[in-house]
């Protein structure tokens, strides 16, 4: 079964808008929650990550919100730009294992 | 610049062929992983390795095997390629020391005809 559930599968946002991608997990042993960004023809690359002892982490236009009690976390992209158009994967990790969401294809329209 | 390098970007193989996908990392990482990526299914773990000559099955190991003879190299083997193994294959590595980040290769697009 899917350890990490991600939604939506695809997202279209106007330039300057806010993109929001949501993920949920069940296993409370997960202790690291990264988001990966993948451009066409490339492997995924780490975008931003959070540990469960904080509720929010911000890096530039990218913010992770983390709700430990609900076992949910989300990625917010502020002032979305066409260059942000990519596939985004959430993940959860415990020890050496990573479990990935199914991915969200983001398109930012100029 | 840290790197995970996969030997081929694109491969076309015939049904029944034995296929080798190679992955090399230059970061002295202990852990290496093979995933396949399919639309709507995300990244699914095939096999992983915590050390040289060690391997563990992931979620979808059927039809695949792996080899790790050296710390920096992790090979994925399709014993007898089938059309349902047409996919994007991604190799990744992580360290057990400090940083938890997974580093990915650029992927190998395999088509089995």
C-alpha cells in the first residue's frame, strides 16, 4: 500500500499565484519529510525538507507546513513562476528508507 | 559537485534480453537504491543496498536482481526483459553519516519491445 499519499496529481496555477501540494502519511516512525523537484529528463533533486519537531520551514518562496497530529504536510510555492513548472514528490523517511508520494505535475501559466 | 551517474540515458531492448543498468556514485555513500518511475505511480523501490555485497528487496523486486561488488557501484539486472518493464529507472544514494538527503541520477529510460 502507498505509505505516503499525495494530491493533487496535477496542478495548473497562474504566474504569481500560490501552488499548494498536500501529502499524508500513516507511519509515526517517519522522522524526515523532504520534497523533491524533478524537471523533464532529469532525476529528482531535493527542494526543501523538514523534521517533525517543527511545524513550518521556509526557504525563499518555498514553505513546508507540517501537522504532526494530523500526519499531514504540504508544500506551498508563493509567487509561482513558469520556471517552477516541474513534477514535485513528497517523501517520508525512517532510517535508511525513503517512501515517495505519487507526484504532482505543476504547470505555471505565464 | 556530488554525482550519481547512470550509464545510459536511453535504452531499447528486446523481450527476453538480459539487461544491465549501471549506477556509480562519487560521494562514498553507504546506501544505494533502484527505483522505477511510472506516471501516476510515483517512485517505487525495486532493491536497495546498505553495504557492499548486501541487498534487500524493495516493494517490486519481481523480475529484477541487483549486484553491488564495489561501494560506489550498484547494478540493476533485468534477467529476461518484458514489455511491462518499460519505464524510467532511477538510481539514488544516501549516506548514513549526517545528511539524510537522497541524491538521484538522471534516470535511464528503458523501452522493451
